[in-house]
């Protein structure tokens, strides 16, 4: 791919140079002709993509075919100057790793009007197929609500001009959605390249126009589009340019970074297009059946339904049937109701006498909140892996009952009776930036007022969990499903969206991405500032949007609305508590959480672990134990090291990175895991019989076996060693386990 991209770059540079030369030559000729005949100024010569045309000096700019063609040709020239030239100053996308495994070459604008991003990549699809896919923007751009073709016409050179009206969802509840009036021009260049370019018609005098739409802010798309060149032997090289002015003045000041970030545009639009093309190409070449008998395309369609349903809930458009309920006096949670047939289709309710209810509706409770100094990826992982920390299982069971045939009643909170959670993977995209899974909430139990015993299943979409990705939006969207998992089953999504606000991600040079190893070290002046740890994600501030939907019977509206408000408020309180715990600046100031890496306590424990290992086993655990970086070396040790407390029911208190990976957890959630929970029956029996040996002899060697992660996934290990960790007074402080050569089964 690198070779092809380099060749493409050379070819385009030569073409640009030739165009610049020809334009200069013809402009000089025009000026000379004007000097000789000053009365004849009716035309000038213009070169566009290697095609010499004689056009009027003041071409029409109206809604006539000639006027639209003039606008289209100008748009084409401006787009090509961005895609292959220097009309915009481009800088490398922060955090991108160039190379064969990369999605392509991605750049963002520096110092231009609005926000812009450019990408170049190789896809295994023919140009016409690429253009067809990209024109269908709602199929790959999750923020796109709809694209309507208002009018279309053919041009003399075989091209097509279309007038489009496009709507984009608002990402939060705090700002209005955007819409665009666009002209799209599709044509084939002399070298065989296919071009699809677009621009807004906002500022066109006497041109096509459309009055403002209620609840939308009219934004502007500057010349953008796709240059698609066929490759020898199949496939295409594609250049993408996205350039928009999203009218940031219309949103609260704290949210303006969302509308002024070229990096966010690149992540959500430009790179999303390339990823979607690669995904389609892979599905065509490998049309295998994946999880639960579903083909990749079917699972992709499910993920799109989840995303679209969540976006509709967040935006609550009136033309979709949503109406606002009166506030209860506190404006932190907004509640809307939708009783339109399309929204409630497939939702099953029946009265206790068995007759179906015809007064179904869906209620949505939503809110947005600002978060400080919490990496979105880490917070989202916690919400995904530890549902019991914020969810109410009674409400989960109630939501699940709405898609089953049978009686249903108001949910009753059953705190403390939450069953186990098992994550069943279904599919993931090529770069693992998004995956879809089924969550099985086990043993939800039997209630007399809810005749729906058994397990509850949730279809879940998760994205943005890569802590090293710059400016990535993190989402966790889920919906209850029936165990039959039929394709036409109703999907009523709820979930979370976390978007970084001030990550400094549009700097002209890539951000320095700090890993945990950087945060482990203590400088000469003492501990590193807590803000350095947050630098790993490049983010100190983000906005979280929460939206939960509930199907209900109309006569229960008041009760369900009250329940929904209370539930979302309880989730907000839980998220705030978790965010406070995850915030690096608050580690160590709250009991029950491990102090931050780099503190004297952490270094002391690392030294105790190594010294005790040497005392009891007679060899060194680390090669350079005399250095100042014991904690750092221990953290990066390839084997999983976990410490547990000396209690009747031992819980984990510390782990290195390999241990966290093996247990599929975080440092904050580590204390929620007990020692016996990670072993199977045989492992527990061995541990119980051999545990006294650890206390008497000081260590114990365990044969290879199977343990379980916090997600219930089996993990095999070649062998394990456990030893007693002694403190300065030579009394037992904890037990350390080392699992060697572990892997997921």
C-alpha cells in the first residue's frame, strides 16, 4: 500500500505542477489578448483537471442548468486543489501511526476557515462501487440522519449534478442539529479517475435556496468530496476531503471545541468512510457466518440500527413523533414521549387478562453532563465491564419484558440481587475500533409482579475504547433483545456517549501520548503532577450524553416518567462517583482505591514483592532490582502479577498491566474481584488445600490450569507461583500470584 500511495503522490504532484503551469500560460495569453483588444472581455481560459475549457468570464450563478454547471465546475477545481494540492495547509493527524497496518494517510487542516480533514487510502473495491457506497452517506456516517435528492440533471460531459438536502444529528442534548443544502457533482476525469464533489449553496446569489428548517442550524460544506482512481489489478486509491463550517457560534461556549475540531471531523467522518469501505471489501472477500449465525453485513445492519435509534433518542425530533413532557421542577433530565406507530411497532404489551394493549408508547429520559480529567475510553470500559455499578436489574428486566409477549408491570428496584454478567462477542470491525456483542444478565430471578423469570439479553455496541486514539468519541449503546434474536425484533436503544472537548488535538504537531509507564516515574522534584496521567488520553474535559428509552402502556405514562427521571438521576450520580474515582487527581484521597502509580506506597509495595520473591524462591524476580525503576519494570512484566489481601474472603488489591489484561478489568475495579471468583472448581479446591502451605512455607507452585477473567472468559496458564509478601517488620502484608504464559482460551 505504501508503494502505491507513493506512486500516487508522485503522479498527483506532477499533475498539479502541470495544471499550475498551464493555468499560468493561458491566463498570460488571456491578458495579452485583453491588451490587444480591450473591448473583448467576454471570456477567459480556465484549466480544470487537465481539461482546457473556454468559459464566460462572468458565468451564470443561478438555478439554471448552465448556472449549476458553472458552480459544479468551480467546485471541482477547488476540491482538486485541496485533495491533491496545497489550497489548505495540511498537517499530520495527531496519533496516527503510518505504515501498512494503518488505515491510510490522514491529515487535518491548520489555520483555514472551518474544520477540514484529508485522507488517502487503498481499498479493494472498484471505483464505481466506491462512489456508490460513499454517496449513501447514512449507511456509513452515523451522524447523518438523512440525505434527500431534491433534483438531478445530466451534463454534456457525462457527469451528474444533484441538489441534496442533508441533516446531521446533534451529538449531545445541549446543541441543535445541523442541516445542509448541497450541490453534488459526479464526473470522470481524462485520466479515468472518478470524482464526486460537494459544496453548500448557502452563499450563491440567485441560486437554489431552501428556507431554514425548525430545530436545525444551517451549516456550510466547503468544497469537499472523493477522488477515486482505479488500480491495476483491481481496487482503488481514494482521496477524501471533508471541509465544513459547523457554525460554532450557535452552541454554548463550552461545547464549541466539538464544532471547531478538525481531528473530531477526521475521526467521525473522513476515517469512518475509509473504515467502512475496508469493512465492505472484507465482507465481500470473506462472507463467513459469524456470531449467532449472522453474516457480517447483518451484524453491521444491527449496529447501524442501534446507533440510529440512540441518535434519534438524543435529538428527539418532532417529525419523528417525539413530544416534550413538562418538567418536575428540576431541569437536569429531559423527558420525551413518542407514541407514533413506527416507534412502537413490534413492542408487545398485554393486560393481565391476556388481551393486547393498543396504547403503546416509548419514553426517553436524557441528560448531558460535563466531566473533568477522566479519559473517555477508561470510563466507558468501566461502564461496560461493571454494569452492576450503575444499572438497576429490575429496570433491565422491565425493559426486556417489553419485547416479549406477556404481562408487564412497573419495574421495582432490586438492588443487591443482580445476577452475573457474561459478554458474548458477535463481531468487530477491522481495526477493533467498534464491536458488537450480546450481554447476558444471568439469574435475573422471579418476581410475583413480573412473570418474566430467567436471563435477560442485551444487544450492545461499543466503540472508542482505545485509550491511545486521539479525540475519539466513546459510545456504549445497548437494547434488550429476545433470546430468539430475530432480525425483525424491535430495538429500543439506550446508552452513553462521551466526547472529548479540549484535548488539544488540533495542534500542528502530534500530541505526545503518555502511557502508564511514563506516569510511573518520579522526577527529581518528587511525584509527577496528577495532570500528567490524564495526558495519556490527551483529554482533561469531556461531555457525556445519557439517553434511556422505555416502552410502556399509555395509562402508565406518569409513573414511568417519574421512574425514568429517578433512574437517569441515579445513573448520573453513579457516573459522577465512578468518574471521581477514575480521575487521577483524586486517587489516594478516597479510601478503597489504590494510590496512583508513582507514589512512595506504590514503589514500596513493588520493592516488597521483589524482595519476598527472592527470599522464598531464592532467585530474582526482575533482572535489575537495584535500579530506581522497579515499579516500572514490574508493571511491564510479561507475566500477570496480582496481589490479594489476607482476609477471610481475599480480594485483589494490586495488579500489573498483564494482570489487568488477563482479568479484563481496571485498577479501580480490581477490588471488586475476589480470589475465588477467578478460579474454576478444580482451581478453588487446589487453592483451599494448598493455601496453608503459603502461610507456613512462604510460597507455593501451582500446576497449569484455567482461571476466569472478570468477564467470565476462560484463561489458560502454563503454571503459577504464589508467595507471601513481607513488609518492613517481616510480617505478611499480602499474597502475590504470578500467572506465567497465560492466554485466553
